[in-house]
C-alpha cells in the first residue's frame, strides 16, 4: 500500500511539472521526482524547464533569472536550492562554533544558576526534530529500496543525515551548557536563526510551486521539520531565569549578561529598569550591575602596565640622550644605559619615570635657583590607551563599518524605487519588494547602530574608569614637590573634563574620524557615477573649505588651552575659598574672594567669547558647504550634459547623496572641536596636547623614591632609635623637626644613606587629618573592631566624655575635615587612630599642641609615657613641651635642618650646648607670656569640670533641637525627580537668555528652515518642469532652455544664500548670548554659595560643591545650549517635513494621529527613568570628587599607615557605582 501511495505522488508531481516527454524510461521518474521536491533542475517559480537544464545550466540560469524578476505573479529565485544546499551553511557554522564553545565550557566549573525550564524544552524539541528527521531519512531510504530504478541522488540522503547528526550535536551542547549554568547561548541562537531563514526560503519555493498538492507525504514531513526548527528558534530567543539559589546579589544583577540574544539586540532587558523608573522606585541598588570585565579593578591594571612600558621606553631614550650629550662634552665614550639598566626593573613604580630622565638642570644662576626642564622624550598616553584598548576599539569599528556600508546603499535603493515609479509596466510585487528591502535595511541599520553604540559605551566606561583610577593612584604616590605643582582644581579637572574628553575622543570621535570621510568619499564616488565630471567641481569646493578649516582649527586649539588653564585656576581658588570659609566669614571677606574667583571666571569667559566667533564661522561654512556643493554640481551638470535637462531620477538621487554629504559635513564641526581639544596631529607625533598632554604630564611626575634634593631639605642626619624607646625631637620653629619625621616616613627625598624602619608605622600629623566618616570609622581606619582595645583607646585619649555630647555617640558622622569637631578633638581622634592601629613605630608630630595642659598631661601619662598604652612601643615625639623631656629616654635636638645634639635630658643639660640655650630661650619666652593667676585658675576649674572637652563643639541651638536624635551630619544628595513643567522651564531659560534674543533666534532659525525647504520645493519644480522635459519644444541648445535653467538655478542658489545668512546670524546670537548667560549664572551661584550659612558647609561636602562648579557648570556652558539648539532644530525640522508630507499626501494624516499618540506614550514612559538616572549620575559623581579631594589632603597619613590599596579600592567602588548609573543611562537612552 505504501509503495502505491509513493508512486502515485510521484506520478502526480511529474504531471504538474510540465515536462514534454513521455515516461518511457524509469530513470527519468527519479530525475523528475528529485527535481520536483528535493531540488535538482526542473520547475522553479511559475515556469518550467526541460531535463536538458542539467547540460545547459549557465544559459538557462540567466533566462530563469529574467523570467523570475519580470514575472507578474509571485516572484521566484533565479537558482534552485536543494535540501543539502539550504542546510550546509548552518550545519557548517554549528560544527565549527561547537568545537570552540565546548572547549570554553569544559574549562569552567559546573554552576547551577537556572531553573533549566527553557533548557528542558529545547532538549525536548531537539529530540522531536531528530525523530522527524530520522523519519524523513527512513522514508527516502525505504522509497529507494522499494524501487531501485528510482534511485535517489546523493544529496537527497545526505541532507537529512547531516541534519540528524547536527541536531544530536546541538542537543549534547545544550545539555552541557545547562550543567555549566549558561543562561543564553549566541551560538545556538544564530544557528537556529540561519537554519530557520534557509528553511523559510525552501518552504517559500515549495508553496509557490504548489508542490504540496502532489507530494503530500514529503510535504507533511518537511512542514513538520520546518515548524520544529522555527519553534527551536523561538525557544532560543529566551534565556534561563536565575533561581533563588543564584550566587548573584539580591539587590542588583548583571541583567545584560542574563538576557537572551534577541533581548540584547532589542534592549528588552532594560524593560524592568524602565518599569521601575516609571513607578518612581528606581535606585542605585536595582540598576543593572556592571560586568566584572568593565569594573575599574580589572581595567585599570591593564592601562597602568601599558603606561609603565611607555614610561620605561621614554626613560631609556632620555638616559641615552643624556649619555650622548655627556660624551660629546667630555669627548669620551661611556657605557650606555641599555648596557647597564634593565628597563623592567622590579622596584620601579608603575606610574613614574626616572627623575634623572625627567628633570634637567637649567641655567638660572643669576636667581640662585635650579629649575626643571621637560625631558627630551615624553611617553605617549595616547599610545598607552591605544595599545590597551585597541582590539576592543577595532571590534566596535566593525559594527560601525557595517552600519556605514549599509547606510550608503539607501540612495541606490531609492534610485531603484524611482525607476519603478517611472516604469508603468513593472510588476507590482517589485514595488512591495523594494519597500520591504528599504524597511529591512532601516531596521538592520538601527540594530547595527545601537549595537555599535552599546559596545562603544562599554569601551568608554573602561577608558574613563582606568584614567580616573590611574590619576587617583598617581596622587597617592607623588612626592611633595609634585603635589605642589598639581593643584586640587587641576586634579579635579583631570578626573572630570579631561578624562571625559579623552574617552569621547577615543571612542565616539575616532569612529567619526574615519566614518565621516568614508561617507563623504563614497557619496562623491556615487555622485560621479551619476553626474559624471560635474562632481569634480564639488570636490574643488570641499578642498577650499578644508583649507580654510585648517586655520580655524589652530585658533580654536590655542583658545581651548587657555580656557582649560583658566578653569584649573578657578577651581583651585574655589576649593581654597570653601576650605577656608570659616575664616572668610569671620572677617567678612566674602566680597573680596568673590571678586577673586569671579575675575578668573571672567578671563575664562573672555576666552569663550573669542571661541564663539571662530565656532560661528566654522559652523556656518560647514553648514553651507553641502548646499554650495549641490549648486555647483547641478550647474556643471546642466551646462555639460547633452540635453541640458535635470531629470527627477538624477536630481533626487543626487540630492539624497548630497544629504548624506550634508549629514557628514554636519559632524565635521564637532569632530574638529573635539580634536582641537586633543590635537590629533600632534598626538600622532607623540606630542600630546591639551587633555592627553595634561594627563601625560600628571602621570609622568616624580614619585617618592626619586633621588633629588633641595638646599632647604635636612642633611647630615644620623639617628638611631632603639626598639621600645621614647625619643623626643625638639628645636626652634623651622629647625626641621617635622622634616625628620617626614624622612622617617619616606616623604623626603634622599641623596645618600638609607632609612631603615622595622615593623609597621603609625603617624599623627601636626594638623590632624579626619575622614568624612563616623567617629568610630575614623578610629578603626579600616581595621577590625575589638571592643576592649577600642574602649581603652577612647579612655586614654580623653574621648569618652566627648561621646556624651555627640548626638550619635561614636556613630556620629564627622564632617569633611572634621568640621564639626574642635581642634583638640580632631587631634585626639587622630591620636586614637594611631593607638588603635597597634603599630610597632609611632611617629607623633606635636600631638599635644592642640590640647590644654591638663588633657595633655593625661594623654602623655595614659598613652605616650612609660605607663601608657604605648609602653614598649618605639615612639618618636616631636614636641615643644619641655615639661615632658625629663620623662623620655632620648632627646634629639634639631638646628638648621641638622641634628645638633643627641642624648638624655640630663646629659644635654650638662653639656651647656644648643639644647641648654633652647631651654633658656623657651623659659624666657614662657615667662613673658605667662597668664594672670586668676585666669589660670578659671581655666583649671573649667578643665576639671569637663576633662575631655576643653574645646566643646560649637552648635546652633535651633539646629541642635531639630537634630538631637540624629547622628548623620551630611545627608545623601537628594534630587527631587518629578514631572518638569515644560512651559515654566522654557520661560526661565528664556528669561535668562533674554526674551527678545529668544524671539529673534527662533525667527532666524525658522527662516533658515523655510529657506531650506523652499529650495527643495523649487528643485522639485525644476525637475518636474514639462517644458524642460520636452526636448522638442525646447531644443537642448536653445536660448529658452538655457534661460529657464538659469532661472531655476538662480532661485535655488538664492535660497541657499538666505539659508547661509540666517545660519550665520542664528549661530552668532546663540554663541554670544551663551557667554552672557554663563557669566550671569556663575556669578549668581557663587554669590549664593558664599552667602550660605556655616550650617550649609557643615553638611555639604566640598566635592559636592566643586561638582556644581565643574561638571554641572560645564553642562550649562556647553552642553545645555547645544541641546536646546538641537531640540529647536528637531522640532522645526520635523514640523516642516510633516507639513510637506501632509500637503503632498493627505492620507498620511490618518497615520500621523495614532503615531503621535504612540510616541507620546513612549515619551511619558521613558522620560521618568532618564530623569532619575540623570539625578543618580550627578549624585554618584559628587562622592568621587569629595573622596578624591579628601584623600589629597591626607596622602601622608594614608601612606604612613600603608592604606593605599584600601583607599584605591574604595575609590574604585565609587567610580564603578557612577559608571553603573552611566551604563544604564546610556542603554535606556
């Protein structure tokens, strides 16, 4: 029975194929059967061929293609694909990819992080597909066995066999991924996607050929396989869900890593975050976490290692240069540094250069000074960045290249569409196919554009993280002289504007640097193919504009350097003002320091004012260039063509290419402006400028281990402190006592000799350094809590009674620089931190100077002395209190930076040397300043009443009443995220900008848009002019045709001139008023800050204020005006384009209304999330500035305790938190 069914299907199909031969030979049956369903020659689409197709395939293929493309019914393909053809490509892909995937999976450990629900479904449908494929193979083998004469071709049996083995391999790989905890697999996704597409092509051909009417059994099997393959593809669009036992943290997870491939391509994994933002529940904790590869702890070491190699190379070149100069002067040959020194010495610092290679002696003998000159060879920070992130950058550019190439095909498809419209006999399906191609092309361009943006954004995060952490790391290792050269304002600018500028240049502008010229070049080539030699005149216009731009670029480069210098000075002065705000308010110096900061701001704005004119000229001629090119090209084409006629297919394709040229040209001002700030020409010659140069110079500064000295440094010091002894260091003011302590810490530069310190070190600075943390955290300083030791430290340092008056006890938050503590309290906290550290060596730089005599006596007896907590420890005490000297083991006397005497107290008195003279001087000075006995009595009584609080905290009584139950001094930065009242916001901006200037600017911009759109309308009328199209009424060389062409050309050029004038006027007003508004807003903000009460500075970190005057002010100065202009351009451009479309196609109004409603709903859904993320980005940026500024003030203490790594980790956590917000913000937008 089965044999009769199969033979009937075969005979029915042979009758439908239309072969004009009789079935005399049984071998023809098999040939026709295989051609009919399994893909040999035979029928294809809506026509038939004879069996001689096999012997003349080349000629018939061309005929088939022509028949297929000109068919009025459903289109077919010019070639026929067999079953083996359609599955070979996906099977080859999965076999190759599976080997690499399996090698990767076998190297990771098993980790069950998913429910495996999707995995089980995948394996189930894979098993079903394998059984159906096996059934297909069995039917074919059975059919071949029942009738040997109907022999199957090799491909007909090989295709299901290959698919069966591939499905089994895929099932095994899915199982292995399930064991390893893989949530999604791009290998499987792309395999099933390719297989689904190829099978869809095969399914389409079967449907068009109507083979389902004859080959019922084969079609059923094929349809079942296709359905299972499509189901597998849909399953691989899903990803596994993490279970409760997932090792991922509960608060935040890497949502992007858990997403499926289709979710990554469409950013559907951001839906959860958008929903939280819309509901107002979005915080830092529920954002998608950064991947481990993006975090600064993993990225920064890569850049540091590369930078170290660049520094080593520059150091070696400088050493060779110095040796050559020395040999030239001496006339002798010396051994080169390469013969003696290995550039990869183990003890070299990662972020420093050899001082001998960096600093040279200048001829400044007339001033009696030694100055430093830049080394001959500087390392290139650009090369370090390129070598570190070069491969990631190339990967991003591949996506960008695909997007660019695909975008350049749009004019060609548009030209095909115009040809279809003009061809009245073309089949209708061609129009649908062209529209479908254009839609698919735009969708693919969108996907490629967003993927390139996504990977570029991740690369930007890596670069910014590594630069910021490298700058912070360098700040912890620089010596004192280098820190004096680098102001706080400069360091803040390095971490904010310079790091962002380098990142923006390397990621976004570097892509545009090659993409824009490529688009311009391809557009010109296509224009040449379309218009011929007339395009060369347009190239001449571009060359002239580029030459003009070279001069403008140099001017903008110089002005940007000046602007950055003024920004550094402004932030430096502002930081100093905020740090000394108590003194300023005490003496009412706010107006004078307001003028001091504002003067620097005015200089900065003067530079911005000059930049505005040059930027106006640059924007104007780059905006006008495409219009000028189109006029010149059209004029040349009309005058040089044979018929002197501008056809619509030529004009509008050329105009679409010119619009691409216009868009590329529109990017040129931004590219030039960006590279002005980086100076790419100099970077390529290893002489980095502006941002790269500033970062290079900062990272190239000397570190603590450099061997350079100055005359004011102490010398001839030979001191030996015995273990467990108490040594006092005394001397007059400026004699070098603190310098001796700095030398012990390694903070001083050493020419010869050595400093040996045994064990760990604790340090108490003369000016106590307090962190912005709780009192307990300041004492613990990153160590574990031991309650007994902690209580003893508080009691010994007289801090117990202070806890009673603090609102939260030892959990009270200490303000920045200990602003809510007195001087004595800060010093006692600093001493308690040292005591709790349980170090081997204690360096105490005059710790008792900030406390009164009673508290000082208590601390000396309970902490420093032989009966104190530090008994048995090695203690070096710098002091002016001679009353403690008889109680110490040894006294070191300093004079003029040298050790004059060393010995016990009695020995030094008996010598009658410098120490005895010091005591006489001290006692004489003490008697002159001796207080009245009654005053001394009152002070003594006050000290006895509150022995730990001789200098109580000053608090506002009203504020204390409000916060008496609160221990947190500085509240977290809070931004009110709510719906923006757009009319009020626009009104406020217009008020600052000036109502009349806003009105005039909008009028000029509207005139510019009208001129541009009217020019397009006249171009359309020009090409549609029936008189010009009729070569009979107006011959090609007639004067009437020439006059009419000149008429249209003059009108088109005239609208271009109007557009240029309006653009120049608008940009001039916009840039000039931007400077005026920037001046006004800065003055208002600075005045408000300086007039704020002290409670504001007590509860607001310096970094938060500096953030407002750095990154936020930069936004107001540059980004906000450009954003407003962009909004104005988008609004007016959209309005004019929609008006033109509705005028030409009124039916578009039916689609416009629901489209506007849909877009409005999308806007209402997304904007709350974007607004919240903006506030979170600013909120997480302020702690970075605060922590950086705070650490700069206590680098000596941090290094003394060896806490550099811990502070670096804390800084990396803050940077990663900010970049997490930035990463989610970029994906949501």
